[in-house]
C-alpha cells in the first residue's frame, strides 16, 4: 500500500509563487492526514548523479526534479505532485495500488502530473535507470532538453504499457490512467474535467517560455542567452544539439516497436 506522503520539489531557493501556494493548499484540503515533504538543496544530494548536478548548475530546476521525484518516491514511497498540480478530491482511492501513473495529452506517461508508489517498485527503478550514465550537459553549452515523458514512457513499455489504449491499464505492478484523471487540461488550456478527474496540472513549468515572439525573435533571444560569441558557432551548436536529441527519440521509437509493435 502506498503511504500517505506527498512529496514535492522546490530547487533554486526562490519563494513559492502564488499558484504553488494555492495548489499546496488544495493538497491540505483534500488530503489532510498526509505528510507533505519538500525536497530542495538542503535535504537532497544534487551531486548524486551527473544529470542532476549538471541540470542544477544550469539552473534548470524542472530537469533536476525529473530525476529527484523518482528517486525520493523510490526510497520512501508516497505520492509526488508538481507544485502546479491542483487537487480536486482525495487521493485515498489510489493508495491501494503498488504504483500508479498518468498519461498526458499525446499518451505519454508524465510523472510531473503526479504519481505514487510503494518504495522500491520495479518500474520506478527502471525509470531511474533511464538516467544512468546520461548527461544534462552533453557537451560545452549543449544541453539535453528531452523531457521526462520520453524516459518515463520508454521504461513503462517494458511493463506492458501501450500508447494506443484509451482506458485504464492494469499492468504487472502498476496502474496507468488516461489523461482525464490527472491531465484534464491540454497544452492549449482547454479543460475536460469529468467525475474521474483527481487533479489539474496547470503547466506552469519553469523551463517553458510563453509564445509571445515571432520565430526569428525567439531564435535571436536564444542565441543571446547561449553565451556563444558568434552566430556561426551558435548555428553549429544547434545542429549538434539536435543530433544528440534525435538519439534519445530514436531509442524511444525502438523501444515502442519492440514492446508494442507500433
């Protein structure tokens, strides 16, 4: 049985924004007897693996959290929630599962939506293994911006997960829920709340920038932020970055073909 613990991460030593405060209040409202634990630089070893250390040095807190949330739930058991997840009802009915996860729009498993597990489950260990030997800083000024849904989904394929099923999937040691349970709001902000919905993920991730500028403007801003001295060097840097990203996407497609033939 999953213990009554809610874990969340807050790295960077900045004050919690108003949305996070409101979301945490909803956790207390619907799960009043749960222990709520914040993980940060003071109680988690950010040097534990290269991926986390490099993401932290780059101040990419969301990518730090991608690994940390898996690690702490694997060690202690409980439920993880992003700080922009608002609860709509109690999580008690989910405690009976050995582990549970949710799919987002696009049918990827996304642990940022919220997930829970007993400590030491096989699927969590496999999700952690996806980061073994992996780097966030691939080369100087070349970063791995592949999000956790790809790594989480690659791991889940090995336990029978299928992306072409729109119903709850009861696998060997985990239960995977379709988007209406934990991701009723799509990336365009459209909401589809049903009687099955436990929470809303507001998609306030710190690494996403709002679409306010045209494409050329965004390219120039990215170049300015890169710290690279000339645009020609920056151009080749982007090519190298895309090559590294394609390697991970290729691995995802290979695993998808291997385990579900599509």
